[in-house]
C-alpha cells in the first residue's frame, strides 16, 4: 500500500481493506497524531464537495500535514484551458499526495499515470469513489459487528451512483446478498451484475422496497443526481421516486442501520433523523478516521 495510488476499490485486496478499517478504529480512539508534519497534500476538486473535501482536510490537519489546492474549477487554470495532464504534473511538483475529484469517468486513473506522487480518487464521474466505500465499510462493520453475510439494500440512483458501484465490489468480498431498489431508468448497470454473477453472489432487483424492508441489515440510500442527467425531463421523472420515512421502519430488524453518502435532498425524510437506526451523520464523521488511515498507509507511516 505504501506509495500506491488508490483509484478503484479493487486496488485493495480484502486483507488491505480490513487493515484500513482496523487502523481507522485506532484513529477513532486517537485522531490527533502529528505524523504528517513534513507532508503537503493537494486537494484538487473539479466538482463541488462538502463532506469528502472537508473530511480529507480535517484528516490531514489532525495529523499535522499541510493542505494546498482548490475547491472549484473557477479558481484553477482549467478555466484558461489547461489540460488535466498539465495540472497534475505541475501540482505533483508541489505536493506529496494528490486527492482529486473530477466529473469525467477514468480521470483519476489517468491522473495517477502522469503524476509523480500517489493519487487518491475522491470520485470520478459515475465511476468510483473508493474512500467513501472504505468509510462505508467501517460504518457497516462498526454497527453490525461484521461485514460477512449481510443483506444490503441499495436504494435510489444505481446507474450513476459511483458510491454504490464501489460499495458493491467491496462487499462482494464478504458474501453479501444484494437488493437493488431503483426505478428502471436508474437500475444497476449490467457490468456490475456480471461482476456478482462471476462470483456466485445473490442479488435481487425491485422497483419498490416497502414489502421487503424487514429483510434488511443495511439500507444504503442515494440521491437522484441531477448533475448526471443530460436530459432534464428524465431527471424530473425520477427525482422523487423513493423516499424513506420513519413509519416504514416499524417492523425492521433491530440491527438495521440506514446509511447515505450525503448530501440528502428528499430521499430520507427528516423524521428518520432521530431514529436510532439512522446512522448517516455518524457515517460522515467516520470519513475522517478512515481517510487518516488511508493517507498514513500510503505514506508508509503506519503498517
């Protein structure tokens, strides 16, 4: 893992994933460790972000490192026509690691190929979001006591949702049973279902989950992402397709937890927030510890 970019969740083995989670637990107990005092991390966000960017910056600050970068393209030379290659090659001269979010699928992999320092993918288009997945796994294991043999409900935008694509591939290591709940227009892409088929894992597809919700251990809700739609009419048709409210949780399992990568629009009612099964705000906090673990492992400061 030392000096190795993290672009896809498949860049890590099952054992490496578990090492990240174990180390995140150590950082949760002691988050302020001054182990990055000679390190500079560049955060290049070509797309808007709140939780991912700020949790990375919080992680670096708590470890004593320095942050440089930008939070939107308006403050970067891409507005002048600079290529991604030139941006990455330049910024890699100024930093020890690049954390990048970009709207184009595959951009993070390309960046890692031209960079002289490790690149961490903070989301590339509708493709992958591996650090979100690792904090999701940390949240699941913390609340369930295990990652093995769980019923995982994934609800909402499964077509464009990069978080669910990474989560599916990660949970395939742990014999999960997958329930995909979405409108037909936003169903899980065939390549990810083939991924599960090749591993002999079970998955089911539904357009509604009110009747099957008692079977869930984890409900992972995603928003319908307006920015991924080229057709505004298609977005308007599907944006309110699913909404989880508190009354729907009455006959669910005691161990059930509701996760969401956030931001939330209206897919989880605010009346769920005070339910003990709501975990999405603590999930966001877990991002700091998980990203501390990822950064320190890439730098070889922990093993």
